[in-house]
C-alpha cells in the first residue's frame, strides 16, 4: 500500500463527501459500503470525510448506520481493530431521503452536507463523490440533480460513478451518453467495470510490458488461440427481473470479458497515463471485425433430475424466454499482431464451477524432435492467467520426468499468488481499488465513452439478429451444473480450436 499512500497524500487532506445514491439497494450494500469502509480501515480516506446515503425510503441516520453495519467486513481478521474502526466509521454516516427525479431533494441534500459537514471545515476546498448505485433508468435524472443542486462548491471537484448496464445497444447508449454529457463533463464521469479493478486484470499490463519474455511471442506467429472464460456455478436466483432483459452477452461479455481482452491484446501504450492506455484499447477494439449471429453459440440452463431449477422456473422469467444464460463467441482481430488468431470468449451461469481465466495457447514446437506427443496438453504450451478463484499465473510446459527415464510429462511454471505473496492474504476488492482511484482522479481503470460506444457497435448487430422475433437462433438447453451446451464446442471446432481442459 506504500505507493498508494504516497499517491493519496496530495488528495488526503481535501475533505470529501461520498454520496451513495441508491443506498438501500443491493449494489450499495454488497459492494459500495464495504469498499468505502475498507478504505477507511486501511487509512486511505481523507482525514475529513462523511458518507451520505441517499434513497427513496424513509430511514433515520441510526437505522441507516444499522443497515450498513450489517454489510461491513474486515479482510484482515483482527476483531478488536475491526470493531474499533467500525465504531469510528459509523458516526460519519448520514442518511438523506430523496427522489431521484426530484431536483428539490438534491437541493436539500446539498443543504444537509453544508450544514452537517462543510460549514464546520477549516479547509476552503471540499470535494464530492456521487456513487450512482441505481438502475440506469435513473442515471440521467440523478446526474441532473447533482449538476443542478448538489455540485461541490468553489474549487472542489465533483465526480460521478456509474456502473453498467450503459444502455442495451448502440442506440440506447447514445441516448444515455448525451443525457449524461449534457450535465457532466467526461472528466467528471467514472464508468466502472469492476473486472478492471481485479488484481489479476490489473496485472495484465505489468505481465506483458514489464517482462521481456512475453512480448516477442505475443502475436499470431506464436499464439494459436486465446480463450477468455467466465463461469459461475449458480443461476440468476432472484435477479431474473434484471437479467431477462439483458442476457449473458450484455451482462458479462460486452463489458467484463471485452475489457480483459482489450488489456490482453492491445499494443503497448506510450505511457501509463490513462488516456494513453485507453487510446490503445479503443484502437484494438476498432480492429475487431463486427460480430454476426453465427459467431455465437448460446445456451440456457435447464432443470436437472436432482432438483436444480431451470432458468425459466425463476420468478420473473416470462414463459418461453429465449434469454441466453450462456454464450460463447469468437472475436477476429484484423491487425498485424492478431490476424488469423481466434479469440474465444465464453460466459455462463449455472455451470460446473466458478472461474474467470485467460488461456493463451501457443503453437506446437516447429521441427519437433520428440516424436508424437501422447496428449494435446503436451503439444501446446499454455499460459494461464487465473483471475479467480485463487489468483494464479502459470505456464503449462513439457518436462522430462526425473530419473532413468525419458518420459515426458506436463509440468507447470507456477506463480500461485497464495504461495508467492504475503500480500495476497489482503487483496483489496475490485470496488475498493476503483473507489480509491476515483478519489485520486486516476482514470486508467475506468471506461471512456468511446470505448463503450465501440463495444456496443461490436455486439449490437449480432444481438439484433439473435433477438429478432423471427430469429432462428434458439439457446441450446444445458443441465444446471454442467459444462455448458455442446454447440459451444462446435463453435470452437469451426475455428480449429478446442476449449482447454481445466488444468
Ligand atoms: C456482474 C454481473 O457484473 O458480475 C453478475 O451482473 C455477475 O451477473 C458478476 O454475477 C460477477 O462478478 P464477480 O466479481 O463475482 O466475478
């Protein structure tokens, strides 16, 4: 945390109000409050700060504190310190009842912040961070309320955090973009993709550009395929109201997995400056060929004999829903580095395990002197970057088995975080990293408006084709808890690739 502390120094003395709009919702309770508390626990918030919860329901400050107390956890198990920090944190939390569409309630929030906090400060500059943990339908009115009535005073900054879904296609994103752009500058908008805050995703650039060994082989001459996989072992369970309108392509692929792909495949940026990194991501995404329906394999989980529910049995799923809970697709990149290399992406719910990982599969050895290799695993080296669970980076290689034998077996060059780093016991949650970056004005992990636009332009034609009334694309049923539908294997085969076995 040392460099984090030093980067914070310039910001740490400026007083800060963190307003969580939508404070009683799921995102706020599961992610936002625990992350803010953890920053406080690790002494990473400015000395003077308050947290305001803003939502529609009636709640006293005391009830609000009770509510967030139930959400707070400490990563490092130190019961006494944890309790002491919670006791110090809660009195800084206040609640303000408001309606997202009503500018008057943002004006009264502003008055409350001034009266309770800013008027008592000796500093002349006080900043305000608004975290919009609300459905996208109220992003625009909330941003308007902030702009009209609740901006930071004088030279203080105002920053607004929003989280996907940023629309559901190119056209709806354009509407949202102009609504937010009318009241906030691009500098003030922080679009979160929490995958960018995950430790291993952050390490992609370091791995690629701080080591000499990877870049020379990171291209179509040496890489046979790339696979980016997200699997969850549970279904939508209660989130069908949100999910059925979205589907797995919009929920995971168009954002989380595309971001991982961008960091993995972009050219080296000129510097670590946010604009340089995001320029490279945008340049790469512009080189991806537009996707069509036949670049996808879709699936939907079905009930199993041992009582696991099918997707359509979830409350809130309309009968006969064709919403995909599984999708794989192949990205084709038309640039000098990646032309001809299939980039396979897979995302699914209710599968056989929880994992998010990248597999870079290298071409077989040219002029192999070892003769036929007994298994595919021995034919291709593979670099595995396991984002979760149990963060790891390892290379699958071939090795001679020790002893009086010439037998070869697969072995690993292994960077298993849990064993390698003492710090891995205390890996910050993605939201913690990202909220800290908002406070510091560091934008490299946030998504720029043109990035979202290109991401939608890539996926919208295929989504429109697949979702048309008369579309022949029907998600293939796969049993809850299985490896997914067979059409995903067929899609990979069509591109001369096989999904890697987990190893
Ligand atoms: C969210 C999706 O963005 O990411 C969820 O909406 C998904 O459907 C979640 O479960 C996965 O995030 P993580 O961090 O648990 O891998």
